[in-house]
């Protein structure tokens, strides 16, 4: 009995000393375990009693393996696809799917839509992208046009036009004269060849006829200069040199002024103006004014020096088509000075009012 007493006492002392160590091991935290200060106990897997389950659910019912200690676990990657695209880190590509995603993210994104506005482009802050190819030499290599003949295009082609300003029948006390005033031109935007005609016939007999052949040169967006010759067939044959201007005056007044110089020193000045007043998109009211003046008396033409005659007209036109418009109207004319005296001498009236019916056309 005396022999076992020290042994029992030593056992009790060892038990008392082992108790704190056991308690210390039980208080081991994952952080301490990750630092190697202690070891965490692995829980023993509990085996569930066998249960008859379907094959599809058998795998789901299997117990999951116990997690590894923190010291053996790999830290989760904090590298995101955005950071990987910036080159700050490398995205793990452990699986083909992840590798494809990393490759897709690493590719440069499509360029953002241009925020260049026309106002900013006009200030030179940016360049407006029209989306159209250009071949003006600004690119490093020539950009082909949509079709092979694009570089052979002529941006100033030769054009032509025929205009019947008036083809009208007038009702007067001395018959029913037919008036034709027509123009035609051929050329480009700056240089043209003009042909003008003015014909009057009464009861089938030609009373007046003249033809002008003019070179037309554009000097501004609204004005042209014309120079050429004028040839009169009736009432007398005579050739004139012609120099004039035509165009659009302020308030959209179509204006024409021409100076004529005859073979024997005769001079004449013709002024004409008209304005289109749109009543509707197709109905137009056209007031007009025409004046003729001469430098000296010309008995063959029945005109005297100074202001010879004045014509005021008013036409109401309606476009059936843009190329064809009939009209009705009235014309008042009066002769002045020596021209009026010559008319009275031949038994003609110096003043007349005429009702007219006619058409305008161009092609």
C-alpha cells in the first residue's frame, strides 16, 4: 500500500497538469491554426444510416469532405475581370471556360460612340464622323469609291433648257394679236449660250419679230451678264449689239436690263421686271412692268427719242404641272412723247387695255 501511494499521487498530478493543455487545444481558433500556433481537431464524419434513395439523389445525399485547415487552404483570388483587363493582376484560368472568359475580358472593348457634335466640330474641337469613305488624300492609303467610275464623275455637266415665258392671245379693238416670248440656253453653271425670241402676229400677219443670241456669264449667285447681237426681222431689218444684265433683285424681283447699239448709231434701252406672288403652292399672281427708251427718232420703227412706251401687266397663273401653267390676265400699255405723236399721225391709239389668255411652259 505504501508502494502504490506515490504512483497514484503522481498520476493525479499529471491529470491536473494535462487539463489546461486539453482546454488550450480546444480553444484553438482558425487564425491561430493558420499561424501554426495550434492544431484544430478535425470533426469525425458521422455516418448516416443507409437510406434507399433514387440514383439521382444518391450523390446529393453523400456527405461532403471535411474542410481543410486554414493553413492548407489557398486564399481566394481577389483578381476581378476588370482588374485583369487593366493589367493589375492575372485572372486564374484553371478551366477552359474561365480561360475563355479571361480572353474575352482582356480584349479591348468596342470604341464608344462618338460624342462629337456638329457644334463642337465647327469649333475645331473634334472631327465629326460621317461614316462615309473619303478619297481626298487624308488617309494613309487611298480608299476606293463604291464604284469604279466614281472618280470620272463631272460635277458641272452641260445642261439645256427651253422656256416659253408667254404664249398668249390678246383681245383688242384692232384684232387679236398672238404674242410669243421664249428663251433657251445651253451650257454649264457659269457659262451659257442664250437664245431669245420675241414675236407678234395679228390675224396671221407678222408684225414684229426679233432674235437675240447672247453669251451669258454668271457674276454672282443672283446676277448674270449677257453680251451678243440682236437681229430684227419686222417691222424693219436691223442688227444691234446687245449688252445687259439679268437676275433677281431684292424682294425676289426678276429684273432684266439691256442696252442696244444699232448699225447707224441708234441706241435703245429695255427694262423689264416682274415678281411672283404665291397665293397657293400652285397658284401665282404675277405683276410685271416693261419700259422702252430710244436715243433718237426712228421712223422705220415708229418710235421717237426719249421714253417710248410703258406696259403694265397682271397675270394669274395656275400650275397644272411644274412644267405647264395656263394663265389669264390683263395688259395696259401707253405711248409717250414723240412715239405717241407718230402713233396719232398714223391713226393709232396711244393707250390700250387688253385682256389676255395664255400658257407658260418649260422643258
